[in-house]
C-alpha cells in the first residue's frame, strides 16, 4: 500500500478549468471517497492520478515519488471502471490473468496468483465461465480481480456500482469494504452516491465545481458540514434551510444561541421528533407546523410539513397512523447549523 498526495492539482480543457488546485493527503491503507455532483471534477482527478489524463498544473505523488510524467503502468496502480470492460471471448480465469500474461509472468506462477485472487473474491467456481454467463455483480468482481492480481499499491474505483440494481449495489458495497479490510490496500473511490460514500469511506472528500469543500469522516461530514453546499449535498431528505433575514428564527431559537453573522439556519430532518421528552429541556426548541403528507418507510416516516409558506421536511419514528393537521416538531439546539453570508458554517 502507499500514500497519495495531490499538490495544487489542476486540469483545464482549453479555457475551461475543471479541477482548480486540489490539495489532498491520502494515508497508507486509507479508503478515501471522492464525492460530488456530476461534472464536479472527481473522475478527472482520479484519471490524472491513473495517468489517463494529462495534468495541467500541480503535482501528484505516490509515496514520495512524483508521478506526473510516469506512464500508467509505471505508477503501480489498478483501476476498476464503471463499465466492466471484460474480454467476452475469455474465461474469468483468462480475464483476471491477462495483465500478468502481458507482463510475461510465468504460466505456473500466473495460475497461482489468479487462484489466490479468485479465492478472496469467491470466484473459484466461476473461473471457466465467460462474461456472458455471469451476473452483474459477478462481472464486477472479475473486474476487481483483474485489478487485484497485480498487487498494486493503490486501487482506483470510478463509479464501479452505477450499472447495478439497488440490491446488488448494497451487496457489492459490503464486498468492497470487506475486501479492503482484508488486503489493506489504499483505495480512492469516486461516486456521486452519498450512500456509497457514507458506508464505505474512512474519509470523504466533497468536491464542488473543481474544488474541495470539505474532507472528513462520514460522521463529521454529516454532523458538522463546513459549508452550506456540503450540508445540502449530504443527507436524505435534504436539510431544511431557513433564511434568517427573511424569517426571524429568534422566535423559535433563543437569540443568544444564534451567532451575530448568521444569514441562514439549517435543521436536518433527522433532528426533529414528535416526542418532547426525547430532548433535554435546556437544548429543546420547537416549531408548530402543518403536516401536508406522510410517507411511511418501515422504521421511520417522512413528513412534508409547512411553517407558514415554508416547506419543512421531517424524519420521525414510524407513526402508527397517518398524521395530518397541526403538530409540534421538537429539535435539539446542539444539532442546529448556522451559516454566514458566504454560506460557511459559523461558530455556535
């Protein structure tokens, strides 16, 4: 495994700058997820690390080696793409071992290396099958095996699960995480799916418009977003934002708790409860809302409410019956977020 360092990394296509000076340190054996909306520059960043895109500015280091001008093969990394890119005329065994054959690895040694990888990925019974005879999840495991067999220093994943259905994505997330815990190789994983990011990452790197908005653990990103963009991008349903200039929130939150530079206030749907006693008196605030509709999702219900003309989303413990009309939602002051005029989280 290896560390990876980006120093002021930039990428431009003609006059359009898509990566704008990224600085990032990835530790040995760490699972890092680059997360952001489509077109934010995350896949371009990954491809520059892989050597598949030229670098317009800055430096990339793998351990202490500057790799800007190295051929992809010389970087000792392996990449798993969104499309499996398997050779249809080859068996699973041949697909996994193809890169070793190109590297002139002796046949017996090659067979042993493929066998070990197949065992780790539970592909041994499938080694003589062709890709057309495999499920989507099995094909993705073969693509992972082809990357693993070279024992690279760094694994790169570019939206690897986006072609799978929801059930398979869930299974593959578990397999990828379990694989990382076994092999301890450094992983940099690109996705726009926040569920993948929150369940897989040691740390998440939120990228927006070619720049890093925040780096942190899943817990840090969710509970302490540094910008309004991060707060809105992470979390389902989306965070409720109240414009403090338009709506005087001091009628709901004691004014001494609202920083003077506050322009907007964020309350996550998960911070609301219908049960007053769940929050200590010293930290409890409330708003009276009108419930418009309720969506029941097993253990929780999503409420669409209105505070005057302002829509408010709340996630509460599952309701035994439909809730309509006027209700009181309680929330915890300690979980409330405050943003200044630059959409940056202010001190509480």
